[in-house]
C-alpha cells in the first residue's frame, strides 16, 4: 500500500518532534519528577501553541513548513498528554481528579493567554 505523503512536511514534523521530545526530556529530568512537572510542560506547551498559531498566519502566511515544524513537531513532541493520562490513572482518586481538572483548565487558559499575548502589538 502506498501512502501519498508530502515528504518535506513529514521531515519537518519528524525533526521538530525530535527537538520537542528532547526539550521535554531535559525539563522532566531537571524537575522534581512529579505529576506537576508534566503539568508544567503541558501548560507551557499550550501557551506556546497559542502564541504560535496566532502569530504564524500574520507573520509567515506563505511558509507551509513552519507550522508543521513548530506546531505539530516541536510542540507536539514537547507536550505529553499521554503521560498525563497515565499519571491520572496511577494517582489516588483525589489527586487524579485535581490533576485532571488542573490540566484541562490550565491547558485551555494557557492557549488563550498565549494567543492574547501574541496579539499585543501585532496588526
């Protein structure tokens, strides 16, 4: 079976994903190793997604590889919602509920805040 793949986009996503995963690993290794380290990584990644997806269409609308490289690749590799899911499953019921709510609310607010910050001073 042959898949029609845009190879430059695939390379951009793969390269970005590797960079994002390395950044996540470095931060997780330096942190205390708790669910809140994962929370910080995910929420900061969501903030950066808000900034990126607000600025890119304004500053580089013709660049077809930047969004897959930075958004899907780097920030997709950096954030780790699958790890958050495992941590919810492994936590006590009280911690799991708090962590799940903090992740959901934190992620949504972070994207909104990143987008709002990116709109400051841009036409």
